[in-house]
C-alpha cells in the first residue's frame, strides 16, 4: 500500500454498516495426522497417508480441545471399509494442531 492509499484510507474510514455485512467465519481447530506408509490387510499399502480433521472450535477461552476418545469416535464414524482402518491407524500417530480464525 502506498502513502497516498494510506492517507485515503485514514480520511475515508469504513462505515459501521459496511462492516456489518461481512460474513462471520467460525474459528476452526484442525488436527493433521500423517504416516508415510500404512499397511492394509491383504498385502496392500498406502503411501503418504494424511488425515485432516476440521471441527468448529467451542466458544471458550484457553484451548478447549475434545478428548481423544471423542476425536476417534468422530473420525471412525466418517469412514467405512479400508479407509476406516487407515483412519484408526492415523489416529495413533502424532497430532499437529492448527487453528484457523476468521478475524
């Protein structure tokens, strides 16, 4: 942004009514799980298996996270067949936590 644009922004600030039309985006917790190699039944294997679980964050302060059992039930209920097996295997792996907020 150039100096002229900054000056214009300061002089013509947004009206409150324009801000109220913005879409509200919920804060989401994302849990990423990764395994470079997962062996399936029957001699099959899956390389670079990745699972991302995205759930809306609860409205609380100080990192309210679902318990491990709740997360496993949520994930295993979403898949069937061999994908359920892979999802359960990935749930035992290290978790990378990400948070997206809609400022």
